[in-house]
């Protein structure tokens, strides 16, 4: 590390504690992630299957297809929304997108009641709108602010931020089930939309902002106070960018289908529905643990020493899940390890972006690295389901996924040390964070 960078880092450490300065923003970010377009659609879609089959007679594939459409659209638009956050400031992008997501999600309640083919396409179109305007309310935006407030404790702060998805997994399914049972599946969309519109949005309005130049950790700015970092074009010429991109693509493909199809896998192996639900709860605990523990480790050790062993854990899960039968204790271990690695991967995407490419153009770079995460996570469930339908077993895809986790984690060992410094940003966002109010 250079003398200039060392003194900058020391200054950041010796100043006011990062958590004492940034805890309000972190709190708003946690709620923004929890109530945004990243976790909510995935946590409610499964509960719409039975009532929609009863009302429309649609197939399960037809009913679940919107979540794949949504995921792919959101992934493709991530770089665009990231660039908006870089240019205009993350506060505007995150809050306006949160508002738009809440309104468009609530609008799904207006799905026509007629049992016609056009109704299905109208339903799909509503999900397309959610994907088009909701991506700014995902970690693509919120993590930029957290990376700007934290450096010494960045890994832990990002882990706490992404606990928002775990919070959503605890609250949203129960709220969705209650709403469907009492008010029907249409009104469920409007009721769940209360979370982004009347919980996360007001708190974000008062608490969420980027730091002013004098509030930033010294290690992410030049002597003149401007953010440092490489452009997206420069990042894409760097082999490390494509190593991270490929690693994310492989691991997301291996994980997404295993997560969505876990309950079906366990049922195939003789576990009852309630037992499978318990395993999914344990998987959720694994995600929560993985985010906090991984974040804390990243603040203390080079990412390769952290990422590779943690991302190999789901390979053990795949090995355990292969076969005709499974006992609850082994299923619980498989679920926990799978969840733990999923929590680790979410931390890594945001953390590696900031450490290897800087903060000046973080939104664009992170958006491009979020793209394979969103795209292949959405595609993976279909791959797993296709293998199950054509072979009668998940074993073939689990065998492929086992090696996928090892290869994906192993790729990160080739990234090398973190850069000592980055070039100074040519310009600050058009809407300076210094003018934003808390």
C-alpha cells in the first residue's frame, strides 16, 4: 500500500467511528432493501399459485413465469440504474424507484377478473412494468451509499444492509398469506405495497443520503476530496472484472434453482411438507448468518481466503441432496450450508466492486456485475425444473451444480491483491450529495 493511501486509511480509522456517522443511512438502507424489488416479488409469488389456478385454471408454469420475466428485465437494466445513481446521486434514484415499485406492484391488484387469454397477458405486462421501474430499489442503489459511508467496516456494513432480504423473508410471506386468506390474492398486492410506500419510503426520505465530501472515509477520495475509481470501460478491460462476472454467473446458476426447488427436492426424497418448511427456515437462518459473518471476515482478511471456502459449502449441500432418501438432520445441514453461501455471495458482489474498481463509477460497474446475478438466478429455476421433468430426478443437475460451486468460488482466488489506489473521478454527480438533506 502506498504512503498516501496508508495515511488516508489511517485518517479514516482515527476519525469518528463509521457506524456513529452512518447508522441512520444504514437503517434506511436495510428497510429499503427489505421493502424493495429485490426480495418482495420472490417472497409472494409462490402464494398466488393455488388461488390463481382456482380462478383462472392457469398452469403453475404460467403463474410463475412472471418472476423469471421480472428477474431478467431487472438484471438487464441494473447497469442503467447504476449509471443514474452515479450521475444524479443515489438518494433520488433509490427513493423515486421505491415509490414507482410500490405503485406498480400495488397496480397488479387491478388484474381483470375475466377468464380470458388476454387476462394472462395483462398480468404479464404488469410484471414487466415492475421490472422496468423497480430495479432502482434493489441493492444496486442502496449499496452505493453504504460503500460511500464505510471503508474500514465496509464488509460488515454491507452484510447488515443485505439483512433486509432476510427481514423480508420473515415478514412478507406471513403478510401475504394473511392478506390472501382475508382479502384475496389481488388485494394482497396492494397490502404488501404498503411496505415500500408507507414504511421504507418515509424513513428513506428523512434518513437516507450520500455522505458529503467531508464525511466520506478518506480512503475512497483523492486529496482534493473527489471520489476515486475506474470507469466502466476501464473495468471491462480488466481481467478481474470478467473473473468476478463469470464467478457470479456460475454460482448464481448453481444456486437459484436449488433454492427455488428445495421444497420439491425434499418431497421427492420422502420429507413431509412441514419438515421441508422447517428446512427452508433453516436455510433462511443460513443466509442471515452468511451475510453477517462474511461481512465481518471481509473486513479482516483478503477476499480469496474468505470467498473460496465459503462458496464451496453448497457443494457439500449438493452431495447430501443427491439420492433417493434423506433424513431431516442431513437436510437441515444441506439447507443451512446452501443459505450460508448465498448470504456470502450477496455480500461479495458489492464488496468486490468497491475494493477492485473504486467508488467513482460504482453504480455502473456494480450494475454490470449484478446483471449475471439477476439473470442466471432467474434462469436457474427453469433449468432445474427442466432436468427434473425430463429425467425424473434432480440428481443430474445437482451433480453439475456441485462442481459449479467449487469452480465459481475458485475463480476468485485469481483476483490478486486489492489495488493500492485509483484515479481521481473526473466529475461529481450532477446532484451533489452535499446539497441533499438527511
